[in-house]
C-alpha cells in the first residue's frame, strides 16, 4: 500500500476517435474483486498528513437523509446560487486526526465534510483498478462530499503504482457515454413519451445508424424507453430522440439538469455540452451518448455525475456539492437546493435507473440477492487518442427508495482492466449502507428515523 501521494497539476485531455459500447457490463476479474473485499484499513504513520493520503478506519459512516421538503411545482433554469461557497485550495488539504482541514485564503481554518473511511476506500479501489486514469466521488443527498479521489499513472496500460490527483474528480476529462441517456430520457418524458410505450428497432448494441432513425423492415424487436435506458440500447434512444426531440430541446434539458454549471468552491465544472445543431444522425448519436467526429456530444466530470444522480434521487431537486462543514468552529449551512426538473419526470427516470440495476446493464453488481435495491446508470466509451482507454462509468444512489448515498465512478481502463465502474460503486455503496453497520451505529439509526420523506413504494 502506498504511503504518500504526490499531487499533480493538470491532466491530459482525452480526445480522438471513439468506439461505443452501450452497456458498461462485461466480465470481471474475480480475483481482483476478492482482494477488494478485505482491503486493510491500517492506521497511517503520524507524519503522513498529505492531502487525502492513507486514511485510518473510522467506527461508522454517518449519512443523514434530506429533510422533508415541499417540492416547487415547476422547474427553474440553472442560475448562480446566492450562497457563496468559499474556494478551497485542495492541494492544501491535510489530515488532522479523524478529520480533514484546510486553511482558507483569509487564514481561517475549514473542517471538511470528507468521511475518512469512504475516502480511504475510494483511494484503495482506484489503486486496485490500476487504471491509467480514474476518479470516485461519494456524496450525501444534501450535497456533502464524503469522498473525493482521483488517481493517474503515466503507464498507458495501467500500473500498480499511481499518483493521487483530485482534479480527475472535479474536472472534465472524459465523454459522458451512456450516462447522457439519463438526460435524453428526461427530455423524452417531458415531451410526453410514456416510458412503457413500445418502439420497434434493430441493433443498437454498439452503434446508431441512419436505418435506426425511422421505421425499417429490419425492426424485428419492440421494447420501451425504460428498457432502452436500463439496457443502454443505442437504437431505442437514438430513434426516440430523432422522432420526438429537437437539438435545442435536448440541450435545454441538459442545462436544466445543471450539466454546464460551475462547481462553487471546487474550481471545477459539472460537464461540457456540444449538441449537434442539425436534426440528423449526429444529433441522434449524441442523444444516445456518442461523441461525433466534429467534437459534438457531451462530456461529464465525475462530481458532475454525482450531482446528476442526486437530482433523480431527490425527485428533481438538485443539491449544491460542498466540502466545507465548518469554518473556525462555526457550522456552515447547506446551500439552497434548486428545482431542476418536474418531480414526476425525475421519478420516471429514477425507476429506469432501478431497472438498470435490477436486470439491466448493472445487474451483475446490483441484481438478485442484494439486501437493498440500487438505482444507477452505466456507460462505456472507448477512445484511441492519446492512447487506448475504455471509460467505464457508473452513477447512482442507494437505497433506491430512500437514498442515503450518491456515488459516481469513472475508470479510464486499459484493454486489460481489473475493475469496472459499477463494481467499484458497489463496494462504496456496500460500505456506506450495510445493515450491520447501521444497526451498530445509533447516530445513523436516529438520523434515519428523522427521514420522513415518503418511500418510493412503486419500485
């Protein structure tokens, strides 16, 4: 296990030709998974106080659920919040006993929201992945960042040893892939598409073609929008977007969901957006999560993925991610939420995310035999420049009915991968929500009892 991390500024922009794989499923390295189960959580030497490095195991993870709120009836555009979050220099974050602190520019000391155990696990999972690039963010439903980790290695095929780089969690460096299907699904439901109405199609596993956009004699199967999202089918999403949406309406939905918003206090941004303006094949491809030859499509930061998932977890209300718990001993209030999309639309998309974990593209990690249901979305997109990298995404929340934890994972794997995004997310979710830990920790139990929001029994 490494004993120090060097913080490295900047990161290479991943660009070039892309080969798309819709699901994000695939096999797993069982031996590698087994090693993750019992990862040691030893106490670090006293001198190791570098930012985020070598965390000690804590007795519990406290994840309070959001209080009951009365939803605003209509969505509002993304606008800068009146709450001003102090900007942190993440390079100067240090470990102080069982907490993280940072000295602000004006000399005040901030105590951070990071949970030491989840932070340590996130770093261990990135080490286990050996990916050339990778990042994990865990967040409470109210926006408190519980883990913020990034790792890179200059070995293009990955390596055991890597360099900690938090920028991989806050900056945009990868295409959103099939995660963008959540935006398209939201736009389609808003436009009046019933998630259960059937659409006939053919293909759609790896591509969207001109033949997929209109009814074709090759259309041999009929499934729903919900199926298309859950199984990451490109033909279904491409066809429905082409037939029901316009480029401007899809772009507007992404912006309502905060896709291009800056991240207050974190020197980052949720994502980048370049929807092709013409109503053509490139538009349909972008709606399904592809990047196009002229740079069109959507990119997403890992923390942006957490914010997106949190929006569907909370009936369309979007939290502001935050890292500061208190300043000079004074607790900092949570920034106000904003209504991003209508609650009924958010619930429809959330149910599609549950289906993805029940029997869709994430079922290998979250399917049968689980003590609780999870809502999520996978995505996979390969690039060849500046070197081959398979981007493996998972964004989601758990438990599905009463969310306690939001997780966003992106692994930029080599061809010989050791861990997929949904597998790492499962470990984070299990650590945060396991029943035995909750029963042993009265703090978590009391917080759970305070959560009075109606359970989503329809799941």
